[in-house]
C-alpha cells in the first residue's frame, strides 16, 4: 500500500512540475499582441494538462482498488475478482474501441490520401491499391475480431475443460488455400500493371525530358528542335556547367580551373611543409620563450601536420583533379569518342527550373543524379523512380489533366503539381522540389518558344547563371542563357 501511495504522489508531483514548466512564467502572465489568441492557447494547454493529471489519478485509483481487493482476498480467503473474466471483457472492450478508432482514422485522415490520378497509369495503380486494401482490410477485421473475441468465448471457468485437437486437415487446407489464392490474384494483377507501366517499346511520339538531381534541387533539360540530348558526363561538371554537358568552351575553362587549383594546392602544400620545419626548429631552439597560448597553437598545428591529416587531404584533392583531367583528355584523344560526344547536339538543349508537360502526350523522364541517391516522386501522378549517381533511370507516363483543370476540380486557385525527393538525401531534403506544369499543346508551344538554349557556340552572348541551378562558384566563364 505504501508503494502505491508513493507512486500516486510521485505521479501527481511529476504532473504538477510539468505543468509549471510549460507555463510562460511562474506568475502565469502572458503577453501577446492578440490577447484573445493568448487566452485561448493558455486555456487549451491547461485543459490538456488537466486531462493528463486526471488520467494519472484514475490509473492510480484503479491500482489502489486492485491492491485492496487482493489484500481482502488474502484476509478472507475468498476470490473477490475473477481475473480471467476481467481480462476477457477487457479484450472485448479493446477490439470495440479499436475498431471505432480505425473507422475514425479512415474518416478523419482518409481525406488527405490522394485517391485521384493526374496520369493514365495512375488509374490502374489506384485500382490495384483499392483491391489490395479490400482484401487486406477484410483479413484485418476478421482476424482482429477473432483474436480478441476468443478470450471472451473461451476464458477459463470452473468445470470447463479445454478440448485438444492434434490435427485438422480441413482447417489447414482452408487457411493455406485462401491466402494462396488471394496472394496469387494480387501478385498477378500487380505484375500485369507494372509491366504495362514499364513497357520499354520505342515511342517516337513521347516527349523526352531529362531530370537532374543534386543536393538540394532539380533541373529539367529539354532536347531542343533536334529532339536529341547532348551526352552529359560528370567529368564536365563545373560552376557554369552544373549538368556536365559536352560544351567545348566550358570544358576548356574547366581544365584551366583544375590546373590552377592543382598548382595552388601544390604550392600551398610546399609552403606548409616548409613552415612545419621552421616552426618545429623554432620550438626546439626557443623553447619556453613562447607564451603558453602561442605554444599550444603551434604544437596543435604540428600534431595535425605530423599526423598527415591536412597533407593527405590536399594530396587526395590533387589526385582527384588530376584524374578528372586524365579522363577528359582520354575522350579528346580518341577521334571516335570525341566525334560522338562533341557533335554540337548540346547547343539547342534547354535547361529550366520547371517541368512543363502536355496533357494526353506521352512523356519519358530520364533521371540522373550528381551526388547521392535521390528519389523522384510525383504523388498526384502515381509515379516514383530512384535517381542514382552513375546509373541513369527512366519512367514513362501520360498526363491526363492540366494544372488549370486540377485547380478547378479542387477549388484551389493556388494548387500546383510538384516533383519532390522521396529519399532522405541530406539537411535540405525537406525543401527539394520542382514544379510540374501540365498544359495544352498550344500553351506548351508558347512556353517553349520563350526558352533559350542553355549554351551558345563559342560562349558568346552569355547571361548570368540563376542561383537555383548553379552547382558552385569555382568557374570563371559564364555562358548560360536560362530563364
């Protein structure tokens, strides 16, 4: 009894302390521009804490009641509570309130589930999802009801003897055959749907769009009038060429920048090694004439240098830049490879910070990633594809509703489709998205006419690079014309 009372007192004290901590100050005075909002917020907070404390109090009272009944049973020798019966009825209460909670969840949060589709294949995916939910929902309801009703039907009573069955062929056949049939239906239906979605047969009418992912944003590249993409490579990525396109003047500028970086780092490494010897000699000769602070700074710096941490990082950076220059030179040295890559196809490619699609027209997304694994997720189109560095991926679909029609359907004039990242790719993952605009053919043609090619032959007529697509600021040559 003392332990129970101590527990009750502790819970009440904990609740009181938490309540006082949650207040703006100990005088309970709140200052806000809107006194009504402050009062309402304070009232809601007080009610929440009151409910918590009442719940703790009721729980402690129940513990006391059970403790008293157990003590009475020991004194009188009579069973006051039948725990088998209590547990059985608690199971029944749990399943009743649990099912009510499931229904409430479907009603309250179900409205946030995207059930309509902005693409043709999304209709088939939604149908497959609904059928799967139907089968699994039936299994869930039946099994959960049986699981919690059986304790009430078969709880232990005096005079009742349990039956024992060692084997039942009919039961085993039923509970094996039913899941087999259901799973076969779901698997075959899913395989058929996925095969149709990922059909790789050539489609010359499909609009091709390259989607490039990087931390933390997206770029879209359109092939221009020739409907061909310039062959990109990570070796060509620079501050003014964030997608790594084969543009001669950009690559020339990149090679100069890499060589300058190598020379700068090499010279700095030589100076550091020279300084290391001088400082070490001075410490050994001058000794304690340094101040304590200066001596610690010097010895710490020496420790880093002697361990090779700074030197190894600089040498690794030089090695990476030399390797990049070597790979660029290999392409230039091969006439076949050079002719294949540098064919001027790139100079009509258009890079944008929005994706524009045509309603009813097939589109093929070609995905590339610069740094880490991303995932291109378009929830309203029921489409998702991993975007992996060094491994191009693709996805096809047909939009079936324009952005304007979607806004009218939802009654929301500010609604837009978005492609977002569905892989946790770093600190800025939460804000990694690009707008997807679905429009008519006429509207698309009007938009595309207003876009300029990303690069100009020879680097003439350059425009500033928008901050949203700039990979870094290490390059000096700018030749991007992006709106």
